[in-house]
């Protein structure tokens, strides 16, 4: 698909007075490994409350958002009180973590998640100066957005669907955490990116691979979903990262690069805090993202996000790779 009449990338005031380069805060071009620094928003619940360089922009656009989006933001904030809760005193024993992982994933899907996987905590998901969450396992989940609504990116109609999905996502994580606690095991919902970085968890849990547009690409939903997680002590078998052929296509495809209004998507991998990976220019993307209440052009124009296309794409790309390696052997 192509974006419908995207707003030009003109940032009336906030961008012009940008506080400090978000790329610098993110460690773009730095080869030393270190944890991420919060830059755009943070609840400070992780013990890392500190002035954030871009917090004013986040607050400003929340306040200026459309009534529909603002209402969804308020409802999501209200739901946060349910992220944690009491644990049942009778503990269900877990003899078989594989069977328990299957059961928990089925529950997450029944609640509305489209993709689910399990991992242990990874350092890339943590912010510096935050306390490490005291749980061993992470259930990472993606909730699909309504593709018909998302075809209107970056118009308010699509923005409303983004906000609705964030709230649905939060509800699914809350309900899954409550379900695990009812089994007698500690569990807490983390349904936003403010205390944990969701993408590294999703990659480690095998939900998909990182695309050039900086989002996770899954075989079944492309990038047309939003992430949440539940952290728990419940013993679960962990999943492995997957290779569905994303890099093979991103290396030659430029769809998202061409369609991103502020030109934020870089064609080559970048060194970021000691890891070479796809990277989106924060200073260009975030003001546009905030101005359009979630943008999402790059994830919707991506061929993987076309309904029903991912499995075929993956099969074709992996087959081509195998043929290529046969030739060189
Ligand atoms: S649009 Fe193309 S380059 Fe961008 S993430 Fe999707 S496949 Fe990769
Ligand atoms: S979300 Fe950011 S990177 Fe993606 S198209 Fe919009 S401005 Fe570009």
C-alpha cells in the first residue's frame, strides 16, 4: 500500500527547538556496549526518574492530540494500576515448562494476542539506571492492528487505531499477568516502552526479526502490531530468535525509506551502542511520529504487512538463499 496524503515533514516549533540529538542519546556511532538511555518518555517506575531530553515533546503532543486519541491515552494510563496485583496462595506446580509455555501462549492468544513467544530478560531491553525487573521469564506478545484502519496512516483515523491497540495490548498483558498470578506465581504486565524496551524482548522471544524501518517483522502480521510483555517467575520453556528472511529483503528493498516523509530510515545498518543494526534517525522520526500521533507509514507500506503475504515471502526468500548457497558450494 502507499500512504494517503501524508503531512509534509514540517515541524512548526517543537522540532526547531529540539533539546539535544536523540541519536546522540541513543549512542548512534558508538562502539562501546552500554544500556540504553531513556530519551522520549518514562514512568520512572524502574527507579530511573530523571529529566528526559525529549519529555516535553511527548507531553506536548499528548496534550494536543485529538479527543479520541487523548481518551485512549487516559484509559491506558488508568489501566496501569492493574499491571501488578496479589498472587494466589496455592501454587500450581510446574513439572513441564514446555507444556506450561504452550498453555500460557494459548491463553495469550485467547485474550487477543496475535504473536507470542517466551524469553529470559536481555540486557538490550533495559535502561541504564533502572532496576532490573525481578523476574526470570518474559512472555512477549504482539497485538495486531486493524489493517483497514491502518491503511489511513498517517491520518487521525489510523492514529486512533494505534491508540486503541495500545490500550487493548495493555488489557491483554494485564489479564495474562492476572491469570499467571491466579496460578500462584508472580507476574507483572509491562505494556508500554517506558520501563522496558519491548523490541529486543520480541526478537529474543522469536516473534520476528528487526526490519530496516526499526520495527519487528513477523511472518503472520508483518509489522502491523504493537508489543507488550508479561514478566513472571512461572517456569516456562523459552523460544529462540527466528530467521524468516527479513534481512534478505531489507538489503535490497527501499519501500519504507522512500515513503517515510521526514526521510528518517537509513539504508545501511548503523553502529549503535556496540551493535550493528538497522536504525531509524530519532531526530527526524520522533517529531513526525508525535505530530501524527503514531505515524506508522513505514510499518504499513512494508510488504510483510500485506495480509497473507508474509509466509509466502519468507518461503521464497529462504529458498532463494538456499539456492544461492548451493551455487557457491
Ligand atoms: S519496507 Fe522493505 S526495507 Fe523497509 S522494512 Fe519492509 S522489507 Fe525492509
Ligand atoms: S514512523 Fe518514523 S520512520 Fe516510520 S514512516 Fe513515520 S516518521 Fe518515518
